[in-house]
C-alpha cells in the first residue's frame, strides 16, 4: 500500500506490558514450567456469589439487549447515591455518572473527552502503564513528573508547577497507586487540588483501588474537597478490583454534566454500552453494600497478610529496598543496586528462576520492579526463595 496499512496512532501505541508479562507466565505454565507469577493485577478470589447469581438471573430473564449508553438507570442512580454520600457529588444526580466497559475505558473516555492535539497531560511517575498511551491516542502530549521512593513515590505541587505550560490541561492522579501502593494524604491531595484550581487545570482521579487499604489508611477523593474541585475533577473507578470482577469489564466515571454528556456521546459511538446483564450484577453489589463490603474485608485479610510476608521477604534480601504500601495489592522494590536495568533484571529473573515480575521501566520508573501479592501464599514463599537465590548470584 502507498502509505502502509497502519495509522500513526496504531504505529505509536505500545502494548500493555503488564498483560504481556501475565500472558508469558501463563504460557510457560501451560508448557509445564513451574512459574511463580507476580505480574497479574487482579484479585485471585472469585466474584461474590450473590453478585454472580443476580447476573445469572438477569441472563435468564432476557436482559441481553442494548442498554442506554450511559448505563442502566438503576445502577446510575445507586452510584449517584454512593458518590453523594462520599461528598463527590453535591446532590444525587445520575446524569453525572457513566457506566463504561471497564475502569480502563473510563480513564480513556475521560482523557478523550477533555484532551486533544496541542494539550499536555501531567502524569506522575511511577504511573499505571496505560496513562501515557491513552494520552497519545487522544492526540495530546504526556508530561511525566517523577517521584522516587525517597519521597514515597508522591509528586509535590512544586514539581507539577515546574512542568506547567500554557498547553497544560489535565493532571492524572492515582491513589492508591498502581504500581506502588502509595496513598496521598488529605493535605497532599488538597495542595494539588488547590494548584489545579489556581492554574485552571482539570484532574482525572483514578480511584479503582479506593477500598483496598491497610494500616488504617484513609482514601480521599479530590472531588469532595470543594464545589470548584467537584467541577474540575473527573473521578474514575469500577468494580474490577474491589469486588474481584476484572473480567466483567465494568467501569464508572463521575464528572460535571458537560463532561459526562460528552463521555456518553463518545461511548454511544464506540462501544454502545457496557454489557447489559453484567450491570445487574454490579447493581446487586450496590444494593447490598454491606454484604459486598464483607466480601471485600475477607479479601483484605488475606491481602494484608501477603503484603507483609512479601514486604518482609524483600526487605531481607541484600541489595533490595522496598517501601511499605498502604493500598492496592502491589509492592515496588528498588533493585537499582545490582547494576542491571529493570528490563534485564526482570527478563533474567523469569528465564533463570521462573519468577514473573513487571519491569519498572513500564511504569516510567527505571530501577524498580512491580510485584503483585494478589496470589497464593505458597507462590509468595517460593517466589521469595527464588528471588533471594537470583539476587545472591548477582552479588
């Protein structure tokens, strides 16, 4: 062909490295290899039974047709009530809530609805791997601001101000964070919100891990800080991590009515709607909130034990330093002392010891690796022994 088969967008986008690592680990396992996989970013527990039962009933009742692009009304109403109780919405207004096919798509819609060519999006690093690619797919330009473990992986308002330009449009915040598990305090978050208001910036707050917290940590939604903040903040989340519903592909987005109308229009022309019968399962979680959160607390007991086991093991390996995470289900140890790039370290660890981790390079953080403790205790124990052996051989 004269200009080739692929568009400039397709040529410039990178595949998800986290999904690639998980796929490679699964392929090795299928080939009979004994792999300790720390790559997957999903709970290893089943979706609560009552949620699955309601979804199955919706299928039996023929809830298999198109739904409104923005989501079924009952689910949007329930979400609006919950976000009103949290202070994100000043009033219960379902017009400010969108249900999408996954939290990832909610993030993309938020960026696509607000940013385009000529705009710059400020992304704190370490970042979730998809943020820069989504920004590029919208035609905008990512501006990366790095915060290492010496500052708890959290950027400061001063750092953000240093990269601002007349083209700056949006700041992306993710608290608790993937890949670090760090959590912004009320004071830290408030300072960034104040900066955004002062410089006429929007904020996309990715809160997909908001209920996965440890050590009595507290999550703060920036949209709840003031009416002006509520107007500027796009809050994205979903059901995947909280209720172990990753394959259901159900995300949420809350914003001012101008943005949510644009998001609904974009969704109507792309995916039409999130899967209809899956939304009834999500509605069951919202309508039986106490029961749903009991299931979450059950998962957290295991996640917390695994977090501390993995943290203790990593901190006991000479050459590795690791921050204590406060949320999500990841640790992000520093392996820079070994003199290998993150990619080389991760590739050799998988090849030599059959331990799958994700290179920090994928998260904009050279010198680190990400491990998910959403996996069995036995895998954590075996994996730590193999990592220790591998690191000892490097020393």
